[in-house]
C-alpha cells in the first residue's frame, strides 16, 4: 500500500492515481498512433509513394493513405516496425541519460510493442488494416505471427514491475503530483493539436 503523503486523504491519493493512469494510457494510445503512422510515411517516401492523407484524431483509428503506392507490403510493415523501434530508442536514450521518470518511457515503449504486436497477431487470423495489406501482397502469415508474439511479449516484459510507479502493489511509491500534471498536460496538448490541426 502507498503511505499517505502529509495532509492527503485516501480519496485525494486515489484521484491522483486515477489521473496518472488515465492520462498515461490516453497519451500512450495517441502517441503510439503518431509513431505508427510516421513509420508508414517513412516507408512510403523511401519507395517513391505519395502520402495523400494521414488521419490522426482522438476519436478515430489512425490511417495513412498512400497513392501511388509502388511497394504496399513494405509500406505496411513500416508502421508496426518503426512504431515499435522508435519508442524503444527513446527508452534507451532516457535510461542512458538517467532520467528519474524513465518508467514513463518504459510504459510507452511497452504500450507500443503490445499494440503493434497484438495488431499483427490478431490480423494473422482475422486480416484487417495493415495485416490484410501484408497478406494480400505476399507477406507470410508466419511473419505476422512471429512479429506479433515477439513484440507483445517484449511489451509485457517492459511493463513488468511498473505498477509501483502508479501506486499499485506492496512496494508502491507515492504518486508524484508533478508527474501527474506533466503527463496530463502532455495528453491535453496532443488532444488539442489533433482536434484543431490534423
């Protein structure tokens, strides 16, 4: 259990914990879509495809439209691959810099791995979105399964032990008010930008 900070009631501690968890999950979902679509865009540009539209909106599933698209399989792989690699690179950088809140980057990297891994894992059995494009253009079903298993397992590995930072478990840490408001502000900025400009 988290020991109460001076002057804070159990209700206030629970509200901080709920705000931290909610903001972190929402931010991770929106930012995951950004890096995923950036991967598609990178592969489209590298292969001479033209990105005609990128959908990034808090109330929609993200999408990148490419037309013409000379290498659709390569472009489809770009989202899951870079959508997993870039968050891991950020995690490596903040750990190397010894940032005290590197666990936030670990949560985000784990979220991206689980999201992209589960996406292709499920798509190997029920093709839709990127998985459908991959299979239609010759990607082996085993490649989707392999990526899905490794990425999802890697994400769960990164999440292991992070509960204490959210105030969970016997070794739970007090929830840091600055972290709560920092991640809440970052989430609000991303939502506002996507509503107004994308």
